[in-house]
C-alpha cells in the first residue's frame, strides 16, 4: 500500500474533541457543516461515497463518517485522503478494511470501541488512534513498521508502550518521534537517523545506552523531563553532540550537570538534585572562539544557589540571557 500516514495521538487534540468543533479544521479550511452540500456534482472516482457518510463535493478527498453510530468500517473510495470515523462504536479494523484506501493520509478513529486485538496487523500503525480509550496496549513490532519509509511524524504519546522497538530505525524519513507519556523504562540507540525532534518525557526511563544520540546528526530537540534518570544512567558524552538546540532533562534525579555541547542553546535541568555548578559541563576550554552558545539555563529546584556559580562562568556562558537557580 502506498500510504503516507501521519500518526496523531492525543497531543494535538483538546479534551473537548468529542463534541463540537473539529480541531483539524485548519487542514482543509472547512467553515461549517453547512458547506458540505454545494451545487457541485459529487465525485465518484474510486468508488461512491457510502450513504451513511458525507463526501463534500467541495472537498472530494475527505469523507465524514463521524458520530453516525457505525459499528463496522464503511467502504472507502480510493480517492479519499482524509477519513473521519471518530465518535462511533466501531469494534474492529481488519486489514481488509483499508484495502482500497490507497491514498489515505489521515484516519481519525478516536472514541470508538477498538481493542488492540481487533486491529489488523497491517492497519495497526496506519491508524490514527487518537484518544482511542480502549487501546490499552500498543506495542510496536517490526512488522507494524514494514514499508512505512515515508512516514515523517509518529505520535505514540499517552499510550502504554513499554518498549521501543529497534525497528524504528527502519523509518528512514521520520523527523519527529513522540513517545511521551508511556511506560518506557529504557530506550534503544537504534533511532531513525533523520530525527529532528525526540520527545520521551513522562516515562520511567532510568538510563540511556552508550552513543544514544551519536548518529543523529540532525537532531535538535530532545525532551526527557519527568523520568528517572540518574548520573550513573547517562554515559559521559551522551549530550555532547553538536546540532542539539534544546535539551530538557528537568524533573529527573540528576546530581550533576551532564556534559553538553557548546552549540546547545536551551538547557532545562530544574527539579533535579544537582549539588554543584560544574562549568566544565559547558566548556572544556574557554577562549575567543570556544565558548558555550547557551541562552537559557534552568537550575531552579536543585540543591545549589546563586553563590555556587563560579565567576569564570561569565566567559563560558557569555551568551546566556536567562540563568535560573
Ligand atoms: C515513498 O515516496 C516515494 C516518492 O513519493 C514513492 O515513490 C514511494 O512509493 C513511497 N513509498 C511508500 C512505501 O509509500
Ligand atoms: C474495494 O473495491 C472493490 C472494487 O471497487 C469493491 O468491490 C470492494 O468492495 C472494495 N472493498 C472495500 C473493503 O472497500
Ligand atoms: C565535547 O566533545 C568535543 C568534541 O567531540 C570535545 O572537544 C569536548 O572536549 C567535549 N566536551 C567536554 C566538556 O568534554
Ligand atoms: C575544544 C575546542 O572546541 N577547541 C576549539 C577552539 O577554537 C579553535 C579555533 O576555532 C578550534 O580549532 C578548536 O578546535
């Protein structure tokens, strides 16, 4: 199947989604429900619109089947790119249900009655399982990711993912990976090489593997707040990687400031147990050309105070506009 799929879990959705306005209206400039039925001829290429759904002539690649009391998947014309099936009572999405939906880009399925078992193996990761309350476990297996090499964004946040599959590496186009709010205790170093953003906050991660970020030359944003990271769990040059712009390690159990690259601009370390302001974490040498590009440094909620910042810091951290202790 030639699917280019965007996964969207709860991150983009306000809680009020089940009633009222569609938060994805910006995707297609929908003004109101009244605009569905214009005087235009309906487009039936790739199959007719099922009676129970609406396929607005003004936006022929979208099909609205949300809130219709459906218990099974409707037939999907192949022209459809945006499919809205939220707020129904659909219990299963077998592999066969998407067989004709070769152009699908978005599939909204939150607020249905899906269980993990009732989702076809091929379908599983093609679904946009937005706030699908009944999915308690979403385990990413190598088979799920097969052939998804055009996937650019993967939101798996707020599920019960316990393991990061090494098969993520196969997602060669992935630039954003969000696995925040899951049950990870460890992470894999086999991450997709073109990642720009990596969000792992609110898990239970205790340690990171050697060379965790080493091969990710395009990585700019790493968020790991609200985990269980300790100094022991972080190999020494883990965050000394050039290219990184923002690193969030707040709300962990660090006692020292980890070594970071001089190119880092924003470092969040608030609410750890840091006892010492180690300037060497930012600069191994200081001269005219070697200094830290750090602009924001948050150290509030640690065990240090302003007096603990050595006076040489002004040379190394000459670009810092915000240092909070
Ligand atoms: C990925 O995109 C390329 C170029 O658009 C296309 O040729 C290829 O078939 C796509 N692959 C998949 C698995 O969809
Ligand atoms: C797929 O398309 C074929 C031919 O148009 C049709 O007979 C079949 O019912 C469709 N299947 C699904 C699951 O939509
Ligand atoms: C960070 O890495 C660079 C180059 O890899 C190295 O020169 C520098 O000493 C390291 N920083 C620290 C504080 O160890
Ligand atoms: C350790 C370090 O980054 N040293 C650099 C200091 O600046 C000179 C001149 O730009 C570089 O050649 C060094 O590599």
